[in-house]
């Protein structure tokens, strides 16, 4: 069964099996970041076999603020991989984003080839250092995450964890990939008509993009 899963703590064992993040970071992630995220899972006999997490952000897309999701914690139990479990979970996520008119979603891959066949393309390098001056971000970039009190609180917590060498483990050369999930709403937000997802992503890649959010 593929479903949006509300019993979030029951995904932690799979998270810990799949990722090498320090316990302090995982504790923070499940106690704080998971308060407002969404999880799509493949469920068998009440056991989570495969999952992805949708962490919400509001994105300034060249002056228009749109809702998007950062796809993280993409994992399948060892011994159940190569069964199509993850493909099914992503299909469910894509359908949900289409229904909710979410223009695009994005992720940080370990390997681009894992996601490129689903329509994800690299849009920018991941920025490892955050710019604290939001006015400066607005001046220098076309596409970036908006900030509210929760964002700033989490940013400070994640920076403190990183300073203690307890932050999320990132790929050696992290990049950001994106996928158009509702072309009509993307066109509306961009103020242009695009014939295809590929054209929309090409336009997006031409913009000055700042993404420094880890999860």
C-alpha cells in the first residue's frame, strides 16, 4: 500500500538504516523538522518498506511566492530494493503535487542518475554557507527560500549542529535537482507559457538560484 503516513516516528528506523547522520541531527529532525513535513511510504503489514519525506518551503520564484517541497530521506529497506517500491512512492508524490498545484519540487541527490529518469534535472549547486542577510539574498538572486520565524529558528539550530560536527551528512559535491510537478501552475507563477516541463526547467536553470537549506 502506498500512502501518506502520519505515524512519522515509525519511519525513524528506516532513516537510521539508510543514512549516516549523527544521532543529534536525527533527534532534531524527528522532533522538530517532522512537525510540519509529509511522508509518502510503501507500507506492508504496518512496516515501512520505502519512503520519501516532503519538507515544505515557500519559494520566491522571480517575485512570485509559491509553495514547494524539498524531497529528503528517500530510502528503501535493504533487501527490498530493486522491486519498484521507490518508483511507486514517487508516483504517489507526483500525483499529490499535481492535485495540489505545486509547481515544482526539488532534492539533493547522491547520484543524479537515480532521479534524472523521473524528470529531475540539475538546476544549481547547493550553497554550503547560508547568507544571513535576507536583503542581500533578495538583491543577488531570483529564486530562493522565504524565511519566517520557524525557518530562522531551524537555521540557527542546524548551524549549531554543524558547528559541533553533528549536522546532516552531505554529498561531497552537493547539487540541487528539480522536477516540474504542475506545468500550468509553474507557468502561472513564472509569468510565461512553456510548451513542456523541459522548457520550464531550462528557464528555471537560467535564473540566479540560492538554495542552502539542508532538509
